[in-house]
C-alpha cells in the first residue's frame, strides 16, 4: 500500500465517522464534534492531494487555514450550545423548534 492509498482510506474513514455522527446524534455537543471530525477529514484530504501533486507547501498552508476556520466554527458552536442550554435546559436539537416565533 502506498502513502496515497493509506491517506485516502483515512479520509474516507473520517468522513464516514463524521457523517454518521451528524445523522445519528441529536445532542448539540456531539454534532459539533462530528463537524470537527469532518473538518479534520478535509485537512487530511488537502494534505494527501498536495502530496500527490507535489505541492505540499500549498496544501499545508491551505490545511492551516482550514484548521483555523474549523476552530472558529467550533468555538461559536459551543457558545451557542451553552446559550441554548441556559435558555431551554436541554441540548437536544429537536427541541430547538420551540424557538420559532
């Protein structure tokens, strides 16, 4: 097995775990974790593609950018989850329908 094949298997594995976490969970914290896993799959995919094309420095800089954006999304999502917990006393996504006016 080459490094490219191992990287692609890792990307597909992370994508599978992330999508399963999004579909199977109703807890806001678990949804944020699943989104983080999907973000890491994107970073790994960028690094594998950059290694395959010979432009590893470009893929590393794009990977750092994705990590920063992914971290910002996680922080904002956790802040929203805390506010939802304070207002509704639950982290269940289906209970967010009560917020409609």
